[in-house]
C-alpha cells in the first residue's frame, strides 16, 4: 500500500500539474447508500443549512473504507481522453499511544450491503492506508519536538552536574526529573515494589548476560507499561553501554529492545535514529492525507456524483473539522476545491432533465450510452485496473469514480462537441460549484460561490402538537383547506404544505393557536429556530418547547384527549369499555351523557342534551342551541342545512371507521345506536359520534 501511495502521488503530480485539460473524479465508499443515525430523516422542506447540519453529523460519525479516484487527461495529439483509476482501502489505525484512536458508528445494514458486494473487510482493516488531519499531524510533531528538547536539556544539565555530583554519573538522563527547589538536577535511587522485584532482577540478569556474551541485541518479553518504566529506570542506573527502545510485535504487544553500544557516540547515534523513526512514524500515519493535499494544490476540476456527503467526508477526514456554521462551510469548501461539478445535478437539470429518466449512476451511464448521447472513446493505462461499462462492479469506489467520469464526458460532449474545450465551455460552467440536494424540489442545489435559491414557501406551516397525534389528525385539522402534504420533523412537530396555495392566507385566521397545538408560518418558524439555535451564556442552545404532551395522561384519557382537541368524540373500543364498566351506571352513554331512554342523544355546545326523536324542553332564558360560526372560506348564504360534510367515527368491535356524511344528515331512529352531537363554534362543521351498542 505504501508503494501504491507513492506511485499515486507521482502520477497525480505529473498528470494534474502539467495539463490544463485534466479533471479528476472521485467516489467514497462508507457503506450502504443512505447511512443514517437515530433521529436522522430528510424532508422536502429543509433548507440547505438543515441538510448540511444533518450530513455533517453523518460525516463525523461514519468512516471512509474505500476511496476511488480516476484521473482523466486529454491528449491533443490523439484527441482522446486517457484515464488512470485508483482504488484505495483506508483505515485510521492508531500507530502510537499519542495518535488519535478513532471511534466510529457502524450500521448493520451497511455491513450486510458491503458483504453482498464482496467487499474485502480483511484488506481494509489489515492493509488500509492510515490518514491524519493536518491539525493532528502538527500536534504529534510538536509533542515529539517537545519531548526531545526536554531530553536534550536534561542530558546537558546532568553532564554539567556530574562534575559536582560524581555519584550521579550512572544516572540515566531519560529519567532525571527537574527540581522545583533550585537544587541541581540529579537522579535518586529507583524504588522497586516488592511484587516487581523478581521481574526486575530477571531483566537485569538477562542484560548482564548480553553484555558478557558480546551479542548486540536482546528482545525482552512483552510487559505492561509500569514494568517497562521500571525497566528503563533500573537498567539506566545499573548498566552503562546499553540503549533501550520500545517496540511492538505482530500482535501489537509492546516490548523493550536492549542494544549494546560501545561508545557515547554510538549511543547518541541510536538516539538520533530513534528520533527519526518516531517522526517517520507520524509521516506514515499522515498517509492518504498526502493524496488529498495534492488534489487541493492542483486546483483542478473535481467531478463527483451526488457528492455533497463525499465532499463533507473529504473535508472532515483530511482537511479540517467541519464548521458549525453553514456559510463557513461554503467558504471553506470553495477555497479548498475551487472547481466542482456534480453529475447528478447535471442529469437532473435542463437540457438533460427531459431526456434522462433516471439519475442513479448505473442507470444514468446506460442511458448516456444511447442516442442522442454517446460516450467518447477512453484510453486506459496497462498498469492500472482496466474497467469496462459492461462490468458489474458498481459500489467498488474506483469503478464508481470511473463511471462518474464517463457520465460527465458524455453530458459535457452533448453540450460542447469539441472535447478539447469541454472544461471551459460556458454551457458546462453553468453547473460549476453547485452540489445536488436530494428530495428538495424547490431548492435543487447548494451554491458554493453564491446565494442559494430562496423559494416561496408561504403555503407551508410548522405545527407543534402532543406526541400521540398521527398524520390523520394533522390532515383533519387542515381539511377545510383541501389536501395537504405532511412532513414529519419529530414526534411532536411537522411541516404542512397546502396543495391549494391560495388558501394559505386563511390558515392563521381559521386555526388560531391553542394550548394543544401551535401553528406558525414557515418563514416565522425558520427565523425563530435560527435564534433559538444561538448558543446561550452557558454554551448550550435554547430549545423550542412542545405543547403540553398528552402522553402525560393515563392511557384511556390520552386517546380521548387527542381526538377532543380536533373536535372528534369517540367511544372506547370493546376491551376499553370492559375496563370502564364498573365505573358506569346502566344506561349511561360511553361519552358520559345520560340516556333519555331510547338511546339517541344529541348535545349542543352548551351541554344541553336532546333526544333526536323528541324536542327538548328549555327554559325561556336558555335560548336556542348555539350555532356554528361561518368559516373564512364559506360561500355567501351558506347555512347549517347545506351539504357541508362532517366526520363520524364508528366503533365496531375493535375496529374504528371514519365516514363522511352531509351536515344536515339525521340518524334514523334505531334501537341500539347512540348519537352524540356537539356544536363547536370554532370548528368548521358539527361533529357526530356514533357507537354501536351490543
């Protein structure tokens, strides 16, 4: 892998830096498409900032296992493009105790998907190329410099003090401790715990035999960190002419290598080699980051397919931690990669949108092989993997990068037939630095070097409600405005989009906020969310609170509570009724009103109960039953006797059915059926609830 890495750096350096008609495609394999985390979901009313913050979390929690790179270069002599494809397995193994020990999320469906694609897990974990963030590289190198600067300082001070303190001549400078009281730097006797004495004496016996035998090296058995520290201290005090160095075996067990030296010069030479080896270890750990650095330095066009998440991975893993602010991310991405094209955006926009039936990479390639498109002939290097469009090697990162390059060339050639000019053609440049946004219809892309599209979303509302509401409850709340689209944000909030945009102005008037649900215009909610996401003085963010949640109520009351908020009154199912039987008198309707004898009841908004078959006697002061107020969208002359509809809920054994009937519908007298009617002035129609009695 190290040889491949060096060859890649050389080839990219030669191809990218010398040719202006060069572009690079990439693909990142982090597992099954659609990796997510608990609570992650996307919806069509997100903003680009919302999507960035969600994918930022994905990029921070998942690893890159395979990185595909394809370098396309145009040859003006043959007037063809050539390609070199690289397929890297990468894995951030900790090379030392100071190195970052990465923790990452693993999704079982992703592993299953990779296994189905014959992914080589042994290769990635055993041979994968390491990588480091530049900040981690700088930190590790600074720590090494500080370590050896302190050792040099201690050694120099000990050499000066040896003249005044000859008894310390055998001290090891590596274990001298600085004094805080101003006394000369010396080494005191090493105290060995009783339980470690036999171990240390055994080590000293082996070192003594090494020096007497004339051999050069001794490999001590693996030991723990405390035992190694004692070994360094005791050997440094008891023996001269030895050099100690900690190594790791093939099983990652750490042991001490003891080397006999004949002179102080040889000892210093060993120390210099040890220092150089530790710095080289850091260089090796930087690994694949060096390739990304060369891509950044090249300033060449980078082409990807649906590459927003790939770009986030590139920055997060090899450049800098992703910024918290969306605009900062855009500025950072544009500065690192000034030329980016997303082939999925190209395929989803004119003039390709009407000609391409699928923008999925494999399907897109097959479509672009047919008229009116064509894929130009590509020369492949003999020393590199040879791919063909007939190969079934999708989801191998190198092959996906190769397919992405072919798709780009086919679409670019459709816009600009002269292959030599496709990278500078204005029709191609219109797609530059724009990243495709999936499932957001009115904001198709992120513009890295400009303002994002700001669509009109006045027909969208944010709604908060108790946690036990369902989609049907939301749809019914907005039913007077026609059909709606509901996009869930979490268990107690949604976005609601009206199909009839002309009804948007009536929503806030017809549905005022209550203690149970809160409705906000989309624009108002986004502004409020932005302000609430601003950190407070204690470093924590404010949180938008939900209305009082019905799950705080007992189960039986919770069901009735949700439905009563919408003006719907239902009866318990049979098993619930059995639970309540002891709490009711015979003849009592399930809703709690008393039967008039024939089983048909009607309650007006003032709590007056009527028998549908008989008029109810009222006192003169009571007046007529309360009448429903007209809604904002009522036609002139509408009254309660028109064909306005209501929702009735039937409870039949354990099943619940909803039906629509005209508002002036009267239930025929029938034994065993009870009707409860409540006139609610704030609802668009009266509610009828029917329950079959057995």
